């Protein structure tokens, strides 16, 4: 419905104005397991219709398909380009979204895939003072 599409665009625009508050740091190195390409989470996509619309707005998202839901009901996506050995078959042409993953500074907790060698560390006020 048109109203759902307008709402999706509105919330997307609104997210750009959320004040950045860095509370989490991502530490570690990539072990190239490929699990992040097989288990992509979206915390603000609530229906298949929204997912299709997101793919319509952001063409690079067309490589993703819905794999299922996690225990909290969030959609889990996977990418059509991930290979058995964990390598990306379009590595040189992968989108910015993939190049920037994982972001080193976050303002919300991010659940990393089970086999991921990165860890998300919460920083408190004392850490910033040091
Ligand atoms: S395009 Fe490549 S790097 Fe990006 S999610 Fe797909 S397999 Fe992973
Ligand atoms: S899940 Fe983590 S360790 Fe594995 S490929 Fe992705 S970023 Fe690298």
C-alpha cells in the first residue's frame, strides 16, 4: 500500500537525524568464514512487503533473499553471491554496504554471527575518559 511505502521512506529519512552516540566498538579481524553474508539481520524490516520495497529503493539489496527469522522474529537474509568456501563471487564489485562491514563504531548493539571472529565491546564513560 502507498501509505506503507511512505512510512518506510519517512522512517528511513528519520534515521539519518538520530544523534550519533558511540557506545560500542567492534574489535578483531575477519576470519573469512562468510557467515555475515549468510546471516544478514535487519532490525527495521517487519514484513516481506517492506523487504521487497527496500530492494526496490536500494538495488544492491536485490542480491539478498529472506532465509528465515531469528528467535526474536527479525528477518534473516542471505546473499546469492556467497560461495561454499565463504568467499564472495563478486568481491571486486561488492556494494559499499559489504565493503564497510563491520563498522568499527556503533551506537547500538550488533549481534555478530556465531562463527564471526569480531566482537562487540561496550564502551562506558570511563573508557572515554581514559
Ligand atoms: S555481495 Fe559478496 S560480500 Fe556482499 S553479502 Fe554478498 S557475498 Fe557477501
Ligand atoms: S562473519 Fe565475521 S569473521 Fe566471518 S567473514 Fe563475516 S566479518 Fe569476517
